[in-house]
C-alpha cells in the first residue's frame, strides 16, 4: 500500500490522529521521546519513519539519519555523534539507524574491530538506562524480514530509478552475509534487551501492517489526555509485534524465528 493509499485508510488516519494528540501533549509537558528504527537492509525503516511523521508538526520532531563518520568523529567517543541529537523538551526524534550500527552492521562489514564491538555491547545498556533515568522515553524497533522478501526488495532497488539512491555497499552484500547478520543480531537481542529499554521486534514482511503496528505500540506505551479518542485498538497485534525484555525472552524469540 503506497503512501497516498494509506491516506485513504481509515485505520492509518486514526492512528495518525492519535500521534498528533501525543505530540501535542509532549509539547505541553516538555516530554522527550526517542524512537530508534533498526533492522536488516530493506526492512522498511526509512519508509516507516516517513509514515510516522506524515501529519506531525515539523517544529516538534527531527529525523536523524547519520552518514559515514568523518575523520574527526572517528577519533571521538563512539556515542558522541549520536548523543548530540537526543530529543529536546517537547520533541520526538526518530533515529534511522542508530548507535546499534556497532552491534550488527559494523562488525559484519569489518567497519570496527571486535574489541570496539565488545566495548559497545558493554556500554550501551548502561548509557540507555542513564538516558531513561533522566526522563527520555526510548523505543527500540527492529523490523524483521525473511531472506526471500529482502531479495525481492533489493532487486527493486537495483532496477527502480526512484529507489536506486537507497542502494549502498552494505545493501549489495546483505544476502551474502545473511547468516553473519543473524549471528550478531541474536547477540544484540540477548545482551541489550532490558526491562528499561526492551527490543520491539516487528514482522516487516508486510510493510504497511508493520508500520501501523509500530505506531500502535508507541501510542500504547504513552499517556496523553486524548488517548483512544480516534482509534479503538491501541494494543499491538502479538502475531506481528513482540517485545523482548531480557536474554531469556530473546532466546525464546530467536528459537521461533530462525528464518528472519
């Protein structure tokens, strides 16, 4: 379903209305919301963000999609380039990929040493817990897709001129390195799933269903005065979305989703 089609979808419009109510409330109370979008290449992260922000007030949200670190940034503390983009009071920030590059993409592609990867895995949980204690609401989405679906989407990027700009060196080897990505993804779930900052794993094979369930999850987690006035169901579909709070839940999820 294309974006213009979504705008004729009553469920999507109702969810968007709820997001506007939520954003208005965050502006009034000075709330800070950080939503991280992660997942395999072509899983629908960037498109998902665009669906989230379609009707939001542009003065009260930012999309952060960082490029390759500069020479100066490579010499900085790893988290430094990300932390300066954290939400200000009354703001929602969407990370199109995040510091979790160092959990999966960087070690798979050889962009960081194993020692730096291990240091990251030890530090990230403490940093996220500190941010939550300071009052920042963090939601971590992982959009999961099957190997065959990724192959179809990669082919589209290679042939459709409107999508070619999305094709990167990382995308080009995504299928070849599928199993290696799976290994590091599994490790990330086991180590960085915490009660304070769980992973929210979404079946992204149907993009539009995935995006609506992601919106529903955000709305379900937040309190705001007009909550539920525009849409009946704010509880996400457990067949599409699963929340992983710790290593035990991560193992359970991984055991039942080996093809993703």
